[in-house]
C-alpha cells in the first residue's frame, strides 16, 4: 500500500454540497478516482473553481508540515493563484496528497 496514493479521500468541505459546479467537479473527480485512472486535471479543476468562486473558503497558509507554503510565500503577488489552489486542495484531498503541489 502506497502511504500517499492509497489514503481514503476525506469528505468534501460542507459548502461544496451547496454549489452545483462543486458537485459536478467533485463527481467528475470521483469518477476518475473510482476508475483508477489519472485524476490530476480534475484535482486542478476543483481547486481552481474553489479559488475563483469561493475565495473566502480557501484555507489560510499552512503553518506546519508543509514544504510548499514557504516556496509560494516567496511569490506574494500569487495569492489567488497556485498558492491558493495548493491550500484549496486540503478541502477535498488527504493532506499528504494535497500538499504535493
């Protein structure tokens, strides 16, 4: 068992169930996970949607166990870009997977 890839998906953040687009994107993501095929594009789509349409739900920067946040912090002008997508992944992926990007 791969300690990163074989972790169960956490339940999505509650706000996501009230958004038709979140549900659609999560469903597409879940179908790819279930089919055991690559789901990277679907992960990115969910994270980007959260950043664009639910910016208030994006978690704050990680303060522990994250090698990526200090890297993103160096690019302060990217707060709504990749760094926000990185943090949004915590809302629907296991921590070890979410923090890979």
